[in-house]
C-alpha cells in the first residue's frame, strides 16, 4: 500500500469534494439555471406584450384617422323611407351613422360582401383573380384580414389611409394560407377587430323592461387602462340622451315601422350601450375568451364573452345578478383566458 507523504499530496486529499457536496453544488446550479430561465421568459413575454401594444396602438391611430374622415360626411343616404318619414333628422343621422359605419368598417366577410362594401368589392376581385382562396379561409382570421385590406388598399369615402405601409413584416402573416395577409400579435396569432363591442357590457343585450339591469363594467375594466364610469357604459355615444332607441321602439309598437332585417342587434350595436372600436390580441395563452367577430349566432360581432365568462358573471344565467359580488367575480375573471388579452385601449407600460 502506497503512502502519500508529500505536502502536495496531502493538500489534494484535503481539497477533495464529497459526494454530498457535489450533489449540493449540482442542485444549486439547477436552481439558478431555472431562475435565469424564468427571468428570461418573463423578459421575453413582457417584450412581446409591449410589441403587441405598439402594433395595436398604431392600428388604433389609423382607425381614428378613418373616423375623422367618416365624420366629415352626411350619413342620411341609404336609410329606408319608412324611417326617414317618421323620425326627426337628428334621429335619422344617428341611425345613418351606424348604418354607414357598418359599410365603412366591416369586421367579417359575410358582412363585407352582403352589404356590398368597398372592401367587399376588393375581396371579390381577389377571389376572381385567384389571389384569395376561400376554401383555405379560417373564420377567426377574417377581421384581421379585413383590417389589413382596409388600411393598405381600402379607404373611407375615397380617402386612403396615411402611413399604412409602415407595418413590420413580423406583424403581418397569412396564417390560414388563404392568400390574404392578416395582422398578427407577437405570438403569431391573428388579431380580432370589434366595431361595436357592446356585449362586453350587456352580455344578454338590452332589456327593454329593465334598462338598468344586466349591464356591468367588470369585463371593460380588463380591456382598457381607463374604463368609463358605469353611467357612460349605459349610454350610446351617438345617442347620449337615450332618445332615438325609445322613439324607434314606440313606432315599432304602434306598427308604424318594421325593424326586421334593419335595426336589429348585431346588424347594429346593443341599444343604449357604450361602444368604441376594440382590437384584441389573445395574449400568450392564445385564448380569446370572446366569441369570434364572425360568429353571428352568438353575437360575436358585438364581442360577447364565451360561456365560461358568462357563468362567472351570471351564475344560473340571471342578468339581475351580474353586479353581485363584483370583487369575487373580478378575481375569478383574472383566472380565465380573458386575463392576458391585450387591446388597443391599453397603454404602454413604463
């Protein structure tokens, strides 16, 4: 048996690591690596959120540009004579504004082509030329595709959009392969565009017999940095005195006008309810938690929440309970896919 008597050998013996020490060192390295990975992911996620907000705010700026042009024009034309002959001009202007806004800012293909909008004509031309392939279309992409067509090839009353060609290539993709480009968020998902998101406030629609029942600000708090007060949420910004809808209903009840196929919810916004243009990213979890803008049957055109959200807002489906236990409901909503949605109504952080 050899004996180690030199000082160098004895030093080596004293510096050797035990198995426990090695395992502890490896454990520390693994923990630190995990912490670093989580930090990197957090920084990456925050950067993607900020990038998406920048895109949404640019789109919001272009929409406001279009609205400025839209507001320069008279909106009386195209309104049925039965309404023109029975309402005052100021009331007809309110109805006409909504009618023409639907023409100027369609949010799904059926809407764009059925009412023969300028975007619908562009869409049909692309289909005729083979550039657009309907068989490949996925409905959830339609509002993002129409927004891209509106900003890059469309116009409002013949006036094109300025600075619409400055979008980065990473914000535009054809995710469904139908030949039409879409605006996408930083996670590569198509954005959704809602012209009148009134069902966020009144998930069950306007209740004529109980106009103050069934409206809430809970979801609106989650999609904007500065939500309006509850009184504002219960008013149509085009009809702040809440008179037009009441007059139309009286004419309907007296059988003077027939609203079928014209002044109906979905084709128009929910009565006496706040609305503003809403563009939504489903965020990192890619769960929208809202009905798609193309979903007519479930009031997706008005951004109605999905059933999971409705069950939180109104247990048992009773609109009268929508504002009960608001703190608990808001906490529950932040556990759903709605919580990480990003919208054009949010501000950049920092």
